[in-house]
């Protein structure tokens, strides 16, 4: 859930870190004067990255705190109603997107991973973004647990009401819908993306209405991990990590393929090659780390 400007900044910052902005020159060209020293450029990168990470932490905190508070109040006092819970989730998503979209607004590990795979978001920043999102969720869940003295029966995380298979498929589908909408409203230059926050918030509201009683309508691993850690309830947690991640990636692939079909084969092919190279590079890194660890043990 990030604006085009934020995406361009992420790519440019990555290039600054690698010294590749502006052709062969090592001087950054993203608004930083060429006379600025490398240490000053590094300080700018660090400050901007910390700003984005803080936005991710605070944004995720606000989302989890508000949405889960509605769940707790409904379970303990019965004054919110199920549609009210769904509306709360949709509204807080919309509010936070409009508040932080000019800085950074992923708020979701599955969204961050999809951006890295399909939108050129720097892989080196992915662990930090996911860490900030999960920390924000844990802090929000801890605040609610202390503030409202939540009993076990008022658990505000996600639990499958049916089979695990049913829940994971539902999470894949609703996360697919969410990412498809994000790509269509926030990234397609033909769209009126000033309404992206409304579209994304309404998508979350709709998904919560149709899937909340089946899988819990997480769509976000961080949203599920925070309450699970604080309340020590881990049943079915894998569903809310695997399902949203698969769904978001598939939703992004579907929109990209449809969006660039009129430029086939050049755009689709180059995108596919880039996607394949990223996957190959990712698995190569994992394989190298595995063998290094294996050799150290033996």
C-alpha cells in the first residue's frame, strides 16, 4: 500500500546505497547535490530508511490496535456487532493509508514481499520492514492485553473456524483480491490513485464481511502474529503466514500480466525475466547460507 512516489524513492535509495545512480557516477542524483560527501549521503539514506521503518511500525500499531480493540469490545461487551468490526478494519486501513502513503505504507509482510518480487522494492530492506511491522503488531497487542485485561475467551487473533485447508484457501483468495486492488489503484498510472485509500479500505471491509467467520480474514501475517505472541495461542498461525503471502503474490502477478498484455511480449517478457532472476538469486543466497552453516557444524 505504497504510493508511486514512495516506490520511486525506495528504488533510488537502493541505487544510492550501491553507488549506481546516474550511470557510472557514484554520486546520487535524487535531489542530493553532487558536492555532498559519501558520509552525508549515507546519513540521508539512514535517516530516510528509519523514517520509513517508523511509519511501518506506527501504521501497523494503529491498524492492529484499532481493529483488535473492536473485536475485544464485541467479545466482552457485545456492543460493536460483527459488521461494526468489519467497518472498523476498513476505516482504520483507509485512514492510515492516507496518513502515511507519502512516507511508507506497506503494514503487511506479504505486501512487502510482493513489492520486492514484482515492484523492484530493495530486498535488503525487506527484513527491516517485516520486523517493524511485526513489532508494531506485538506492541499493539500488548497494549490491548494490558489496557483491557483480555480474558482467553476474548482472543483477538485469528483462528480457523473450519478446516485448515478451507481457511488457507480463503486467505489466499481474499489476499489475492486485496493485492489486485492495490496494484490497480496505487500503481497503475491510468488510475485515479487519489482514491486508492478508499478502494483498499473498502476491499478490507468486504473481505472481512465474507471471510471473517471462516478464516478470520487476516490478509496480513503481522496482524495475526502479534496477538498470537502476546496471548500465547499459536494454533493455525501458519495459515495466516502462508495464505496471505501466496495470495498477495498471485494477485500482483495477475494484475501485472493483465496490465502489460498490450505491450506483449517486450514488457511482459522483461518483467518475467526479472521475476525469474530475483527468485533464482533468492534461492542461491539461501542455498549458500545453508551450506555455510552445514560446513561450520561439521
